[in-house]
C-alpha cells in the first residue's frame, strides 16, 4: 500500500526526476571542483614540494635587459626589467638562480630565452614593473641571508645546462593550505 502511494506521488510530482537530477548535479559539481583543485592547487603543490628548504645568501645580480610581457588581466602589452640573481645555497657546491616564486620559475624555466629572470612583474605600466623589480632587488640585497627552497638538478633538466640550481624565494602553498583546500573546498 505504501509503495503504491510512493509510486503514484513520485510519478505525479516528478519526485524521482528531481532526486535523479539533484544527484547528477552534485556529482558533476564534485567533479568540477575536483578538477579545479587538481589544476590550481594540487598539481602546483606537488611540483613545488620537490624544492627543499635551505638558507641562501645573495651573491650577485645581473641586468639582462627588458622583457616584453602581456598583462593577463587587461591584455596590455608592457615590459619589465629582467634580473638574474645568483645565490649561494647552504650545503650545495653550485650557485643557485633565484626565482621569486614557483609561477615565475615555471614561466621562465620552460622558455630558454627568458630562463634567467628572477622576477617577472607584468602590470600595465612599464614604470610600475621597473619599480617592483627594483623593490625586489633591494629586498634581496638588504636581507643578505634568507630562507629559500632549492631543487637538486636532475639529469636532462634545463638547469643542468647552465650549471645553476633553481631556487625559490617563496612557496605558493604550504602543506596545511593544501590539506584545508581539499577538506574544505567551498570555504
């Protein structure tokens, strides 16, 4: 008797269709969130976690010229001064090439023409980019010794060709941030 009533109500009001669509919507949303987390947080963290913590000291910086860039937000074309900053990594016999963070490393690591730019500010005005690069250089000079993250050179790596270790000044994500973003993706 109860089953007949449920069957009649489900067909009459479309409750079964509603439940089915709600479940499909939740599954699709979960997949979308999973892909977004994987692409924006988990994949960069997995690559960034190969960098080992160390202490670095500033050795020198070299101005390599101005690089052209395109602002991602406004699509304005601009340029920034390219500096290669060499650092001494504690416990390593090779000099390191400093990058501001992992995104700069990835952008500059894959492009052999721009490989040595330690920072790559790309705002709409070239003067703003120059000021940000000068501020970055000033900070490194002032803090002669600082915490950093280096990646040991692997055979076939582009860094092996120039003989310098890739070094990050900052990590983008900490382990706790990744754990929280996986556990609480909507927060």
